[in-house]
């Protein structure tokens, strides 16, 4: 049976927008050692905006933009949605790709007007022209996510996007550290971008270029090294890691259905402030129960 203290903590949590799926998690929370955050949509707002669009080959800007818009309009990734918004002005020129393939964690591949197109993270294209990789590096150092556009084997363009760090993120990381917890960040983004954002919020344990299964093995590793791990995420790609963590926490507002279903605990208003609160709640309950 559920102890009165646990019950009261659950209802107390609900009033603050924290949804517990069972009382069992509360006790787990009391001896958490690590809080691992996903980056996109969790530490950041998850609504990237295009900041730069560069064309490398002799090709009309609008023509390239129309191709990119046509292809990305079939992808659901937040990056794709931002690119589609940016390319909107060329919409009369869009046509449907004849084939489209999502490459999880990397980008998309499509057949469009007889050419093979790939749009995705720079690493997908192997070693590149020195000048292009310098531009990429510079933008990534500013915390931007860069995607390249390739047309039948040639990189023809670059799109940079910036996502806003949640205003409360930095203070929350600091509070968690003061509570003696280790704080980590896990992301599918490239290393330079990941480190720039991590620095902005004060996280020094950073894992970049993570596929969903990498997030799982990192959570397992953190559990072995430090103890109980709280994982906070929003995306479909976070769900397996949320399931692996001692406690999975999903962002309730922006979160995908899969993340909500998998998590043990849901932050109803995407309010990161609730994380340190929840951990304190766990400790209080443990003191009362013991
Ligand atoms: P995360 O949400 O943590 O960044 P993802 O696995 O969703 O992780 O994506 C990893 C990277 O793959 C993105 O940062 C982006 O560079 C690239 N990517 C994924 N989907 C697309 C897409 N539709 N268009 C362009 N790039 C993409
Ligand atoms: Mg995310």
C-alpha cells in the first residue's frame, strides 16, 4: 500500500505540474547521483531557427532553397521544420521528391528531379573541402547546428540553425551541482555545437553524436560509475534512454508521445525548475518513510 507520506508527495507534485506514474519512483529519486539531460528540446526550447544559408556552387539561391524545402517538408525533425519555414518563400517552385529516406541521427536522403540529395550533419559527408569545414567549425563554436546539402556527390550548400537555451537551464544545473549531483548532457548534435551549449549552461560531462542506442549505453555506463541516474528528455530518440535510466523524466509540453509513455515522471509545463524540487521532494519522503 502507498504510504501517506508518498501519497501526499504525489499530490503535492501534481499541484506543481509534476506527474508521477507511481509512488515507487519517489524513493528512487532520493538517492539519485546523476542528472542527464538531452540537449535539443530539453535544455533548449527545441525550436531552432535558420540563421545562415550559404550556396557553394553556381546555383541560384532560390533553386537550392526550393529543393531543400521540397525534401525537408517530408521530414518531421525540428530541424526540417525550421528549414521548411525558412524556404517557404520559394514554395511555388517545390515539387515532391520521388524517394525519401530518413537516416536516423544523421539527416535525410532523397531523389529529387533526377538527382540524389542528402541533407544532414557535416560528419555524414566525410572529409570535406578545407574552407567549408572551417565555416562549419566557426558556426558550431557559436552553438549553431550546421547541416550541409549535397547534390549527387557534391556539397552545394550549408544551413545553420540556432536554438534558444531555456532561460532557467543554467541556474538549474548550478543548483543540481550544489546538491552534490553530477550533471551530464547527451545529444545527437556534433561535438563542437554540443560543447558550446554545454558551456553556456555549465555542464562539463558532454556526450555528442549520440544515436538513440548510444544514449542507452551512456546511461548504463553512468549508472555503473556513479549510481542512480535521472534522465530528462523529450524526443522519440530519448525514449530508450528514459527507459534505461533509474528514473526517466519527460517534458510534458513539447515531448513526443513515446517519451511521455516511457517516462516515470512527466513535467507538465516543460518547467526545468521542477527537477531540483522533485529531487528534494524525494529526499523528504525518504526521511518520513524511514
Ligand atoms: P538531437 O535531437 O539530439 O539533435 P537527432 O538524432 O534527432 O538528435 O539528430 C541528430 C542530428 O542529425 C541533428 O543535429 C541534425 O544535424 C541531423 N538531422 C537529423 N534529421 C535531420 C533532417 N531532417 N534534416 C537535416 N539534418 C537532420
Ligand atoms: Mg530532444
